[in-house]
C-alpha cells in the first residue's frame, strides 16, 4: 500500500475522531469556535469543525461531595468540628464553564466558608436541636451564591458535630440532672395523687363508721394469708359495738 494512501487514511481517522463526538443522555458539550462560545449541544452525536471548534464536556447529574471537618467557634464560645455533605447539579452548562474556572472546586470552597459563617452565628444548643433549620439556611445561601455559575444546590446536610470531651461530660451531667428532676417531679405528683385519694378515703370513713371496721377485718385477712402464724390483736369494744348493738325497733 502506498505511503500516501496510508497517510490519507490516518489523517481521515484523526479528522473523524476530532469531528464526531457522542454524548450520553446526562452529558452536554459546550462548544467554542476559535475561542468564542457557541453554546451547549447534546445529547447524541455532535459534529465539530476540525481544528476550529473545541468541546468541553459537562455532566448534568447530581454531584455529591463531602465538606471536610471545619473548626468552628459557636456564638456561645464552644469550639466544635462540623462536617457536611452537599448535593448540587449543573443546570446551565454554558455558565458553569464560562463564569467560573472550576465549578467543582469553587462550590466546595464556598460550602466550607458558608458552613463556618452560618454555624459561627449559632449557639451550640441550636446547632444540636435545630439542625434541619440550619441545613435549610445553608442550602438557600449556597444556592443563591452559585446561581450565577449555573449551579443548583439541592440539599445540604450536616453529618457530624464533634464536641470536646469536657463539653460531652458537661452535657452528660446536664442530662442526668434533667432526668433526676423529672423523676422527682413524677414522684411528687404520685404522692400528691395518693394523698388526694387518702383524703377522699378518710372523708368516706368519717361519714360511714362501719367502713373502718370493714377495713380492720380486711387487714386481719391479709395478715392471716401472708403469714402462717397466730397473731393476737386487742380489739377495742367500740369496734364490736356496731355488731352487737341492735337498733331499737
């Protein structure tokens, strides 16, 4: 085969490779012609003018990245380490390529600074108890700031809050004190209810003299069933008077 024919075949292969591109459904190609933006194309087969047009491939799928642990001092002067996870996607490939040099790196750095800024304005109790509200606030701030880059931040979640050991011990003591307080309140409420019932029982016994006698006999029955022994009780005559006396006809 002549060398010229081989050269033509190789040149054709190179031209075809540079001219024909295939993009998947979730991909877009941002086209530049002699350095000028021509817009995004895809998905499917893309034809480029060899040596005149260049394509930058952009994925439209949701990207997940971890925000490294950040040293944060809360508003009540507690030092904590917090990490988070951010979910975002490109909705405008043209702006994602033209407006920012590296949208992945830029979004990551912005997430770190925003995390430190927002959590630095929150107290520790708020950080632990109102995490959903803080996540929503982080998402809104990031989405607003990345919108000019063609980035949509869909979700921000705080993953872990690392507390100092002395703060963990203090919170454990606080939780224990709170449990003791609740236990004492429950005990006091039980005693109050029991005293109320005893007062009602005393009022009934005061109105019905025979009730104390029945209660006395019931106590004897309980003692006799619980202990296999002989017990002698001095029985006041007043307790038996109601049984021996007869009402006048």
